[in-house]
C-alpha cells in the first residue's frame, strides 16, 4: 500500500499553477518579509553611499559665425570645452565649491553634458550630485561660472576650425538640489528581487514539508476532491 507521504511527493514533482499560487498565498508572510528586509537594506545602503541631492545649471556658448548644422554646433562646443576645461580650472571649481574630499569623488558627482538649447545655440547642462542641497547647487554654479570666465579669457581667438567664440553666459543658475530618486529605485529593485527569492524559498520549504495541513492541501496533492474529513492534529488536546 502506498503511503500518503509517497503520494504527496510524487504529486509535487510536477506542481500545477493552482498549487504554486496556493503555496505562495499561504507563505505570503515569508515572501513579504524577505522583500521588506532586502528593500530596507538597499534603501539604507543607498542613503549612506549615494549622494541624494542633484542641482543643475545651464550655460550657452555662441559662436561669432553662424553654424549650419547641429553637428557643427556640438563639435564647436566640444572644441570650446577642450580649450577651457583644464585641471587648473577644475581645481578652481573645487575650491570655489568648498570641496574637501578627493578630486576623483568630485568628478564622479559632476556631469556636464553638451546640448543644443531651444534657441539652437550650443551649451552645457551641468549637473552635480551632493549630500546636501546647498552643496549640489554651489558646485554646479561654480563650474558654470568658471567655464564662462574661461570662455571670456579666450577672447576672439579662433579655435581649431577657425571659428571664434562670441560669448558664453550662465542661462540658468542651479538652485538647492532636489531629492534624487536613486535610493528609492535601488529599494524598488531590491523589493522585486526579494519577492522572487521569497517565492522560491516558499516553494522549496513546501517541497520539503511532510504531511497535510488541511483539506485544501490534500486536494492539491491528490488532485481529487476530498469528500471525507481530515482530523486536525495541529494542536494538542488535553483531557479533563
């Protein structure tokens, strides 16, 4: 005669979707708990390790001569950057921003991007990630202001392609930084991974379990309706 546990083990070699959903629903506390723990760890790690405020300044740079295509304007701006942005200039930016950590850490938080503004003029979009909102704005503005000063120092000297620079202006000063969503993104990703890990753990634990804990468990295992009654031995009864 085949034992109940043997029938149960063979039936669970190829679990149905309904059985999987039943297991996940029954062990939902385990799954949710794993997801919350991982999300909390990721959020804490993100808040400790990642700067959480971002500020943005904008600079426009206009050539004296009209440039026909967007590619030509961007190439012109890259030449300007190459002439202005030097190690000496970046050192001045760090000093003006009151930066006390390493130059490498400053560079990792600094993100100047070459763009074409709405009026068609080339420019820079300067973003900085800081631990404090005022720090992020101060660093972004320091880069923008010193970049403009560097362009002014070029005067009317032509660049490599023979196009002289007309002027550079700070179009938008950075305001105290907005909160960066990156720690929350990390927490959301960790929560999703936690749901998968918790679900896998629930299925593994269920596969190793022995015995039935209710009528629904028996029906899913045997894949037939249970017409009788299964005694509940989950709690000990004492006789008076």
